[in-house]
C-alpha cells in the first residue's frame, strides 16, 4: 500500500518536510518500516496551498527517491499546508492520473489502503457518483472513486458525515456482492483551512496513522533539538509512520476515528459508518 504525510503550520519550504527528516517520506519510499511493502515506488504526488483557494499539485510516476524535479521544486515551494503521498499500487496502473493527492476545486484527498473486490464494485460505485462530478474522475483507482463518493455525499459541507456515508455505501454494496471486509483506509482531506483525517477498516485492523504532539510540549521534552525551534507553535503533522524516532513526539490515531486539525489544535472523535437509507 502507500505512505503519506500532511503538514499544517507556519509557511515552510517543502524541502524541509520531504527531505530533511531522518525518516522522511523520501526515505520511506525505499525503507518503510510500518507499511505492507518496504518499497513504495509506483509514483508520488504533492499538493499544496499558496496563492488563492485552489491548491497546486505535482505528480510523477517516477519513484520519489529518484525524481530530480521534486528535489528542484521543493527548494522553492513555501506553504502553510502540504500533502505528500508515495504510492504502492494495489493493482491499478502506474500512471500520473492514479497518483495522489487528488484534487477537486479547493479540496485535496489522499488515501492509504484499498477497497477489496473493487473490480466487482466499481460500476455501482461510479453510478453512485453525482453526474456533475463524474467527468472529473481522471484515473482508475479505488481511492479516487472513494473521494468522489465523499464529494457526492457532501464533503464540502460536512466532511465527517460525507466520509461516514461513503464508507456505509461501500460496505453495504460489498455485502450485496458477497465481498467480506471491503474497506481499508487512512485518509486525509483538506479545504486549505483545516485538515480532516480518518482511520477505518471494515475488519478493525487499520494501517498505521499518527499525529504529532504539540510543538511547545516537544520543546520542553527535547530542548536540545534546534529543528523544533524552526517550526511554528501551531505546527501539526499527520503521518503513516513517524518521521524520526523521538520520545513523546507521535500519537497513534485511534482505530475507527477521525480528527479535524486546525492550527495548533485537534479534536478526535469516533467514526461510524452510515448505511444508505
């Protein structure tokens, strides 16, 4: 499967986030410790907010560790909110349109996981997407289909409710097709102001997901680390696996839960699927 990272805080160079940490996302693309695969080399993508409400995206089918363009642009992108994703395909082609994050209007979305039996469920999932959104689907992944289901169910108005309804729809559809435990997901989505994160699987054994401890507290725990003083007090990271081994730095997102991250704060709540009808 995949690895991903989300950052929110004071504007910072993307290079500081992608390349500088000891176990950076670039390092994880070759040496993942908690993922299903050690190597995540089926493309990558970054999405960031800058001028205006609509985010920019940069994607490539090259492995993240071997893309010179990523190194070049990361030295020039300064952003308060960044999504980054390294892909390990679960069966769909390695092509740019299948790389995360996905974008619609001001929204970004990225996913680690899979929908079991997607080949059998895909037609009904696509038919459930609002016709006004269908033409925006560029690739062939279950991740992008799930994103457009969430958009259909009102992601822009109420992200937790929209994702809960999308989950409920997929699980109900899977039952009708005889597919057991269909959903495995950690998801991040953003409108440029807040980040919503979701950790859920139908069998309640979801892939790893962590959020960072308050920076002020980390400075008290590790006053010797100069890097902590380069980060603003409102900094928040969400990661598939920690960016470095640092006592007290990382907190596991609970199973079957979601959180909304605002600058300097987070609120974690239970995530319960909402079945159709």
